């Protein structure tokens, strides 16, 4: 299991505490610290002696930060790699359920759990990911769980918040694409995995609770907005065909206008600036 931390020590400590109760008998926790300056490293070392702590000198982003941990895990012979956001807590049977289903079908390359809101424990945040017209969305987002998403099924992508990957997949298709830095690298990896013949599967019996965009300061923070708009265009440029651009443009225009209106209503001109900055960066392929 790889937990990426960047200046969110208390979130990470709570996540690591929940991982102490995981029932699966054979796993190792790897914490990759992305150059934190809040004392995270010292606290983690003090409180948890059964983990591997890798300390990056600077913030490499979600993609390359996790790649550091993935490379380490593969060198140690890991068959499966679970990427887990540090602002989560997990059900004790998380790994047992993910591995059970992954082992049941050799075609499964990537799988992931049902994810709830941390502050609304029975409200769904993610029940599988779909890509329509180049736009990604979470199935079931915001719905109270009444058992409507209890079927194990193939999906377009699994969120990087909690994604288990077979080591064979990484060896075949490569690591997370660092061009994204953060956001959309999960959908990109899953798309590449599917093109290589692997299945991407949602597993509802595995469960996680998520605080949502803690590292970014919230879903509508300037950093999150910039990378969502930049990387959606980058994702399209890297993966979609010419015929996909028309439906993408229609969906994307709606999201763009909604985001601008929301920023105006909340008197946040910096958000509008980051939206257009992200658009230019995505179109011009500006590096992170």
C-alpha cells in the first residue's frame, strides 16, 4: 500500500491508524513524503514503526510521487500495489476484498472500492468511474447508499484515491504519467490498461471513506481548478480520437460556464484566472 503525503500530517496519521486494522495477512505500508515542511516525517517515524518511509526532497506531484513508491514496491516483488490517498480511512476488509476479486479473474488489471464521504459515512463519493465525451465522472456521487451499486462490474476507470494495480500491469504499460502532476493520471492509466487487454473493475464490498481534496484545499481551490481544466484537455490530447472532440467540446463548455458562474457568484476572481490559465496550459502542453 502506498500512501502519499504532502503537508497533511494529521490526515496521514489517521489514515495510517486505520491501516493498522486491515485483516489481510500479507501487506506492507509505504509512505512517500513529497517534501513536506510541516514535520510530517518525524511524526510518522515516531508513531509507526511498521512502515517504509520514503522522503522526496520536493513535491513531485501525485503521479511521480506515487511512481517513486511503485518503483520501490516492484523492486521488492509486490504482486499488487494499492494507491491510497492520505485523507482516507479504510474498512478492515479492504485488501481482502480487492485481492479476492482480482485473484478470481486473470483479466482484471486494476480494481477499486466503493468510496464514501468521510463526513457523511453513508453517502457515496465513488461507485466506479466513467468517461463520456472525454469528461470523467463518478457513478453514484452524492447518493445515499441504499444498495443500488452492489454489483461488481467493469468501469472506465478507478479513482487514484484508492486504486489497486497488478504489478504485471505496470510492467506492461508503464507508470503513472508525470505530465499530469495531479488529477486525470488515474483515468489515463486505466485507459492504457484497458487498451492493453486488462479489465478495470469496481468492487463494492471493499470500502473507503474520503475527506475530498484535502491536499488542494478543497475541490474549488485555485490549485484544483487549474489542474482539472489543464489536465482534462491534456487527457483528450493524449488519448482521444478526432471524433471525440465535438461531444467533449459540448460537455466541456457546460462545465466551463458553470465554473465561471460559480466563481462570479462567490466573488472569487482568482478562480476565473486559474480556469483560463489551465485552459492555456492544456492547449499549449505546458509542463507542471
